């Protein structure tokens, strides 16, 4: 501990501890969805089926991969989505590269179509973006069972022990 007071190793120890704590704590991050998975954004794909069971959350990203010479990515309102009307889109995400991203930064329904007649071939996607649900709360003890519940925190204590041992070896 003498070394830590002199400052010749405290910074390294603190950096290692912070790095490992950051790695040990599971972090929720935004997800990048490739629309249509390996099929991409193309005709004759049912994007309603593709979106089934998926949850789109605030700060996620949609990644549209398509033939840039023929198709586009347009955000429209619900009425124009249902009618495959590409006139007056809310936003045109087409950059010309055929690799366009949409940041889902508002919790609301989104409606996407491809114009030039491709919407009629199924190139339309409707999703609802929602807030990430809160983490599950700990359940109360079952009154019928007197056995204590485990408070196991995974491998974190072992990782921290190893970090402190390694840092101590470096310092001494």
C-alpha cells in the first residue's frame, strides 16, 4: 500500500479496476437490425413476417441493403404505407449507395416502403419503436419455501479477485 500512496502504481491499478468493472457489468446497447436479414431489402419478401416477434427499441438502427440502381427507402405515413403511395414521403433515406441506415430515435410507429412499384411486390415494413423495458425486479421469497434464494453474481467476484491479485503483483 506504500506504493499506492507514493502514486507510482495507483493510476494503473485504478485504470485496470475501472476497465474490468466496465467489462463485467452487462450493458444494454442499441441493436442494428439488417432489414430482411440475409435477403436484404428486396421484392418478394414478406417484411411483416420478418418483423414478427422482434422488438424494436429506442436507439436501435435499421440497416437497409438493396439494389441501389432500382430501389429506395422511403418513410411514409400509415395511409401511404397501406396504399403503397410513394408520393410525398415523410423522409427519403436513399443515399444512392444501397446501404442505408435509419436511427430509431423516437418511440412511435414507423412505416417504410420502396417506391417505383416495388412496394406492391412486398417492399414495405411497419414497425413500432418502444422504450426498453425496465430490468426484471427481484421476485419476493416464496412463502412456501424457506430455502434462501441465491444472490449469485456470476463470475464478477472471481474476475475482480484476479484483477486485484494481478495489480498487487505489478505493484510489489
